[in-house]
C-alpha cells in the first residue's frame, strides 16, 4: 500500500517531524511496518487489536474527567484476524477486523510505540 496516497512521506516527515510508514502489510499473525527511515517493526495482531484506541474499546472521558466505558467484550479468534487496513489522512491507519470491528484509528506515533514495545 502506498503511504499517504501519493504524498511524498519524506516531505511530511520534514515538515511535521513524525516518522511515517512507507509500507504496512500483515504477515502471518503480525503487522509488518516499514518506516521512512528504513527501519522495520512488527506488531502481533492480537496486541494491535487489544490496543484499539476507539471509544468502544477504551471508553471516553467527559468534561469532568470521568471515564465512561461499556462492558468488556469477549474477543473471539476472528477478533484478531485482520481483514484490511485503511490509511487515514496523513497521520494514521484504521484496521478492519474479521469480527466487524473497525472504528479504531492508530496514529503513526502509536504504531511506532507498539512496534518498539515488541522489539
């Protein structure tokens, strides 16, 4: 998948100071990420799904600082199978899972952090 839909990611890194992926692919039970500095990272798909930052998975904080979160959802094996991954603007990706979940947007910084935890 081309990063940024035709946008020169090296230019974005220069202006925004953020490392960008140039290729993202599922390989077995991991997500492989090649970064614009030439390095690579690998994130287990289960770890990626459990780190989903969406409001349904992590909850939402109201103006008073109270966390509102629904009941924990049981995750089935299909919950860790990646259907596809979509690019979101110039800042992140949105995985779509085989159980129908797909509302979490992972910033490139979050992907990098998850990959570094796995190194």
